[in-house]
């Protein structure tokens, strides 16, 4: 392929509640979190566009966030059980909780990652239009800029990032770089999630769910050109 993977994340927080939305080639989810200023009091998710028929059912698992302290620590959400959640709704919930803990307001992340050419690609992350990171990767390893050289995004586990001031940025880049590889995969040839042969990775890829999670054909978008993800009104 010769294009790019693009992902957008929009976060909005106000007294008592926070909202987040995420969209890329394969997904479009929205999350709302309620809080009392100190702890989460409610969490809801909505699947707008999703790859498997059972993805919307994962929203119920967000109720497990109730009682979680508000924190600006981007890795705190991974203290929950990620395997019983929708990966994307859970991560958006973590980001909106962090946004609420920072005192509210709004922010938008935009990520683009060029399709690999001879193992080389370019990743760019912007916050509210301003460039945060621009990486050149070769075979999954950062070669530029010098400050990030040798970094392997696939190895950026949440535990290793705890306490780092750039944890939120690195978590967003890690996820996007991993997802972008699916642009070269014909997922439509798998009738169910179980047919992919993956181990337990999230709510859908869990025993008893994967077998009945049917492929939602036609759910993929290509944002290589045009206005990009989350360019319209919120759902």
C-alpha cells in the first residue's frame, strides 16, 4: 500500500463529566465518564463504527472504572483488566480521566503514519495542531530523532512508562503504530474473530465471545486523503 494510517482523539472535560472520541481506519468509539472531582462515578461507551459484531457489548465493562481516582497519570487505566474491555474504549476512558484531572478543557491528538516502504515509515503526532513528535522508523525501530533512536514502540508497556511525563504521548504512538500494520491485512477473509486464531487480547478476542463475533464487512475506511478522522460533528 502507498498511503497513510491516520487516527484522531478528541477529549473534552467539564465539571462533573468528561467525553472522549477516537476514530481511525478500523474504529470509531465514544466514551463518557462522570466524576465527583475525586473519583469516577460512572462510565459509558458507544461503538459508532467497529470491526466485530460483539464490540458494542464491551461497553458494559467500563462500569468497572467506578471508584477509580481521578489522575493525570496516563498509565493508571491499565490497572484495570484490559483483557475484559474494549481496548479502544478503555484507552479513551483513561485519556478523558486524565483530562478531567488536569482541570478540564479540551485537546485533540492527530496521528499519521505512512505505509512502510522497504521497512521504513514516518510517524507524526500533533496536539491541537502543534507538532509533538516526528519519528522515522525502520523495521519497527525509531532511527530519528536522535533522542528517540533505538526505541522500539512495541516494547513500550504501560508498566515501564509509569511516572514518565511523556507517557501519554508514547502510549498513543505505541497503539497507533501497532494498529497501522492492519492496513496490509485482509481482515474481511475472517468470518469471525475466532477465525483469526489470536489469543485473548480484549473483550471480543476472549473465549466464548470470539466465536460469535461476526465480521462487520465494509467497516474499514481509508483516511490517506481528505479531511481525515473526526472531521465531522460528534456522534
